[in-house]
C-alpha cells in the first residue's frame, strides 16, 4: 500500500477470521421492502349507473352493430336505433348533433342536472352544457372557482361601489359576488386597520373555534419565557441584558401541555393539536443555531492578547527571519474534530417538493472516531492525521496491517482525547519535527491541552505553547477557519466514491474491524486531497500566524477587527524584562530541573517493600 496513493480507499478488504474476535457486526439491520407497482389506470372503475338508467321491463340485449355511439364531452350516448338518433339541445335551445365541436377543457366536468333526451325508453344520459364557441348562437357558461382575495382587492371593490353605487355592476367588474361585496362593506373599518398595522393581513373569526383556550394561552407564555422574546417597541429594553434562548423541542412542548392540562382539569389534547398550536402562533420546527460563546467586543480583547503573545514569543530566541525566532516551518496548529464513518447522513439532500425525504438504511450522524490534524505553514508531510477509536486497542495484527500507512491510530476508552493520549501525541509529534530550532505550537483551551505535565514536557523541548482564548477558536484558529471544512468535503467525496464502487449503501455490511480499516483509508485519501487544495502559507498569513513585516492586518472571520503591531498597548506589553533572546532556553532549563525534582520527590516518597528493607 503506497502512502502517495490517493485511491487507497478503493482497495479491497481482506476477510480474515481474526476479525471475529475483536469486532462486532455493523448496526445495519437487514430490511425487506415490498414495493407494489400498480397502474392507476387499471383501478379506475367506471360506475355506469351514474350515466345509465336501465328499465326493469327491458331485458333484451343490445346489438353492438345495431347501435350507434355518439361521444359528447367524453360521455357515451347509446342510441337504440340509427334511425332514432336525436339531437340534444343546449339550455338556450341550440341543437347539438354528433358533429358538434366540444371544448377539451371541459372533458372532466360533469353536470348531473342536464340530461340528454333520446327516443329510447330504456335509459337516459346526462350531457354537459358547456359548448365550444364555434357557433355564434351558443352561450358559454363558466363555473366560478373559489379564490383568495387580498386586502387591497377588497378595498378596491369597496371604492368602486362607492363611486358607481351599484353592487351588481361592481361585482361584475371585479369578478366577485354581491354577497362577498356586502361582507366586505360590513368590515371596511377592519380592513383599513389591517392595512395600517404590521400584523398578519387576515381577518379573525374564521376557521374552527379553539377548544382549549386557557391551555393555549398558558403554553404560549411558557414558551416565550424560555425563548426570551422581547418586544421591539418596548422602551425599557436594555441591550446589555442576557436574554435566555433555551432550546424548546416538540416533546418538551407536549410534556408541558400535559402538565397544564392536569392543572386545568381536562383531557390532554392530541399530537395534532400541538402542530396547530405552532401554526396559530407562527412557529415552526427549525434547526438550532448556536450563539457565539462570548460577545464580539470581548473577542476583540482576547484576540489582541493572543496575537501580542505570538509577537512577543518571536523575540525570545535568536532572529532567524522577518518574524524573529520562528520560521513558517516551525509554527503549527493542532486540534480535534469528530468524524463519522460514512459522513453526516443527516445533512440536507435533494428530494421532490412535497414528498417525504426517506432513505434506505439508517442515518449515521454519530461520532465514529476523533480526528486530530496538525498543520504547518510549510512542510505538512511530517505529521499525518491521527484517529482515536473507542476501545482498548486489542486488535489483530492483520487489521493493523490494513490501516493506511500515513494514518496513526490510537485507542481511548471513550474515543476522545485525554491526558494520556495527549502525551502519546506529543511524543509522536516531536519525533517527526525534532530539530535544533525552537517551535511554536498553537492549540485551543481544551482541558487535555492545558495539562501541566504536557506543557512542561513541551517547554523542555524548547516548544512555546500559545493557547487560543476560550470562545475565539472560530475566529483565530486556522484549522477551524480553513482546514476542517475542506477536509470534511473531501472525506464526503471519498465516501461517495466508495459507495459508487461497492454500493448501494444499504448493501454494505461491515464488521467493526473493517469499519476502522475503511476509516483510516478514507482519512488518508481525504488528507492527500486537502494538502493539494489548501495554500497553507496563505492561510497562516491570513489568520495572523505568519507575517513579513509589522504592518496592521485584519481578519475576515472577525468583522471590524484590526491588529496593529505598532500600537501603544502592544509596545508597552512587549517591553518586559523577561523578553530576552534566550528566554526559550531559560524556560527549557527550568522545565528540565523541575521535572528532575519532581521525579526525585516521587522516588523518595515511594513506599519500600520488604525486599528493599532486607539487609544483605
């Protein structure tokens, strides 16, 4: 298996019996789907009793050769004799013969009140009264369709009536009925108030009357308290108040409705009642959007402190370039991200409007592994992706041999990073980047990253650790801004290629070992494509990790923010007695002495055994 092979995810899996001892079957359950394709045209049964009235006295059969069939608007008219053919007349007296033209628009329209009279006494047929305008003496009758009238149209009709004073002429002109016009005239003031206000433009009082009025009001108050809606017209509103915006699900709404129903001494409403509750109060089920952890003004201060620390750290060693002690090859950023085996299946997908977006199988949107990425401004071939799987690591050697060679695999009890895993990561990272020059590692404020032992170990290796302030990772971390999204898109592409090659998805059954093998291969192929897609030197420069001079720079991810290295605040903080060129070496020596002292204390405080106490 070649490390430069971008199609490693398409390699076949080796079936081995050793997998049975260390893996479990996939969660995909076999399902049987019964599909019945029925032609709806065959199910259309024509009830001839709607069109034919058979006489009980006439039991003779009708000869097909002796009868003549006349089609009028797709209604079949049987005449008992060719010589006894009659013409059906329209309401205005116009006769319709067999050669009359009929409009195709009225094919499906049925008027049971009109009947065609024939000479046969055994049956009669209804016919339509809508006839084509091919003849000048034929009157066309149209059926008025119900429509929704806007507020403006209603007011225009009222103004027209006021000008001509005739309800009939106004109804004809606007295409409404006189009854509708009378209703509009009675509620003219309400229509005018709706136009002036910003409320929903619909008259009240229509529809089914509300049954649980008290429950509706109390449930709405309960919802508003948790969502923290504030009246925009209120003058006492303080913009600095922390408004609660709790997540309210439909299940929570129903549970609260049951509690309120018990208090009001009536039966709880049905599930459909709560959907009507949402519709009445203009509410809907939406995907939640997490609000930022800290205000943007506080993020400005934290970002300035973070960038000031990076600029000062470059003064703590011998100058090696325009930035100071560090070069773009020495600055890195590491972070973790959850990973699903086949990608997030719960994302939006294409589907016909008005139909249920059902898929086969199940939705996989849970964490399968944790991905650790380490990116440098230059030379990203040194440290590859790291995957953290859940387990104790008791896997067969055959499985390890099928992992992608560029991906490192760790096992943790919960599948997430912890202190022990961070120590292993640091050892692996240092073995790949070790050289005589100091390094700058940028990480977020996770608890595992702030481990005192890890920080001391990195300082001993002459590595400066810069911690991104809490709540600012979405603004000033290059992995969150530029890398993770691109990697996930490539990962989804790799998964789709695998499914196209071995699918469909519902037919892919994998063991736990095969799933881990595939995850490493998906990750490696996506990582190779990410390295070719992103210009890491530019990404580090845009985020402020790398610079060529002391000119101010702005962040696209943080609107309105600019860091000026020549500002008075940063210059004052830089003039510190500890900011010397040998500070990195001094800190490294102190870290080594502290570690040795800690080890000696641990040795002294160790409990002696009988073997140690035995005098030889």
